[in-house]
C-alpha cells in the first residue's frame, strides 16, 4: 500500500500546486485553473496577445461627433471666416476586418465626413461684414476622407521571449499593467466635391450674384444688418481660395506611425472568489475595493507619425504653385486616456460588468513643409491642437448616456493654425465646441449577458 499512498500524496501536491499557480501553459496554450481560457477550446499565447491588441486598437479608433445646433461651436479672433455655425460634425463610419485572433494584422476602412452647416448672414470679423455670399444654410463644402488603415501588432511569438512572458504574467496579475506597440499605415483621399475655380473673376461673380439676391440697400438695412452692400470693396474679400464653391482635392495622402499602448487592469485582492476579466478573458480574482469605491481599467496610448500628400489634385495646393500656402506635410501626435468603470464589486451579479466612463483625447500636428508665398510667418500658425473630453454620464457605469453602448457627451477646445476644414485653410483661430460623440467603447453588462446565455442554453 505504501507505493499507492506515496503516489496519492504526490498527486495531491501536484493538484495543489496547479491551483495555486492559477495560469499554466501546455505547450503554447494558456489554461486557467486547469481549464482553457476561452470556453472549451484551448488558445495559444500568441492568439491571446492578438486578441488583446486588436481589442485595444478598436477602442483607440477615432470618435465621431456632432455639436449642439447653433451654440455647439464658436471660433474666436479676427482671422476666422465664420464665428459659429448652425451645426458642425464629423460623422465617420468605421469598419474593421481581419479581427480573427490568428493574425496580428487588422484592417480599418473608414469614410470621414466633415460638415459645417452655415448660418444665414454669419458675421465674419475677418471681413468685418456679414458674408453675403452665404445667404442660405447648406453644407456648403463638406470634406470627404475615404480611406483605409492597416494595423500591425508588434511582439515576438517565440516561447520564452519577453513578449510571450508578459502575457503569462498578465493572467497571473503580475504585473497589472500590460504594455505593447503597434504600427499604422494609412492611405486616404481628401476632397470637398466642388468644382469652382480659384481666381478673382470667379469670386467677384459669386459676390455679384449674392448682391443681386438683395432687392435694394434699403431692404438689406431693414433686416438689421450693419453694413451697406453697395459700399463694399470687393477687392477686400478676395482670397487665394474661393470659399464659396472652390475645389479642394488631395487625391492621395499617406500616413504612418507607431502607437505605444498601456493597459492597466484593476488590482485584484483575495476578498472575493469572483473571476476577473482581462479583455474579456478569465484571469485572476477580481478587485474588491473599500465600500463605495469605484475601480477602473485604464488604457493610455501615444501615437506619433507623419502625414504626407503624394498625389495633389488641385494646382493651388501643389508645392510648386505660386500660392503654396497649405501646410500639408505634418508631424502628428495623438494622446488618448480611456477609463472603463467596473460594476459594484460587492454584487456578484454585476461585479464583472465593465463600461467606458470617460476618455480624454489630445491631438497636435506641425506643418513642416516650405510655405514660400504664405502670410503665416509666425511658427504658431504651423500648429494645430485639438483637445476633447468625453463623459458617459453621472451615476453607475451601466447607466450610460441615453442608455446607448456607444454614446457620450463631449466638450472640446483647441487652436487651428490652419483650419483643416478643406478650403478654409487660410483661417487661424482658437475655438471651443461641445455636443455628443459616438464610437467603439467598452460595453460588457454581466447581468444582461447571463440572461442572454441562459436564453440560448437548451433547457431539459
């Protein structure tokens, strides 16, 4: 019996060791407490890495937004064509392909659309008058940016490498922070769908047509406008670019860079047996903070890259043109901080719920191409800076803005050294805006998911 007793003791010790370790690998496969990480299928370490990387890349994608009508955006200073608008926005549908975890490649196809709906007789400090060529409220020159971005996650697949070991340590919650990098390569087109010419005769013709729409100077003054149209010197209104219906076309822009990403998971404790989620995968035990304290998963990313047009459709935008006033070659930096709030850790029904609570986005770019015939001699006008804070609402994380999985409030401010809204690039101004934003966000409701799983489970 002694050999059997010895064998039994050895098996018991081995079993204890396995449970204490929590995460093991068999070959290149991750197991949690002797069970596969995902369902009933084993999953190789490199596929876990690809899963986490791709989830972070999608969450880091650009958010679309719409400002509040009439009061949602305001441009300051004397060098802005329009002070405010009926509506501005950036509705930009995004589609992701190759999201399978066997590959480190991810493809995004997008169509960015920039809109600014003008107000009737929008007053302009730049021209010290109501722009009489804007007598209606259309989306005068929307900007279209169809394109695609290829993301390439970085990291070694070799067992025993630092990248390999980081995944194992992450699932043992040692450390609680996971850092990785990925490359981006983008190509897109930028145009406004207009066909007007950029010459003084064309702009004067548009102004004459606008003036003709006003029956008389007396009628104009009865409407309460400050200046007499008849007294306007048309030469004061001429610009290098025709902002009424001028063509803006950059046929192909290439961009590329690297993103440094850091994901910090809520620290675990031994106060609960609830399993914690790491990007939706089971890991070590969940955090239980002091009563009333909220825990967050935090994702921070830094992107730095270059943007260079290679095919320019409009002659006045070309580097050898007599105007050469547009800063197209740019160094670009983007910072993003995302905080995902956990559900009540003391409630087993919601302890694993995770929702995005807030995010902060900061973008800056610097135009480094030569601007030979350009009034922007001050270096600050080569810079564009955009800041936005997104907030999903007051209260518990699951009580989201309008109970949507993708929406949030936002407030923004920044500086446009050159307005990046197509033909208005001759403007420079500080601005503020606020409204609603939408895009890909963390949304895992434990309670709802359990109900759905139960509905899908065959009942005997």
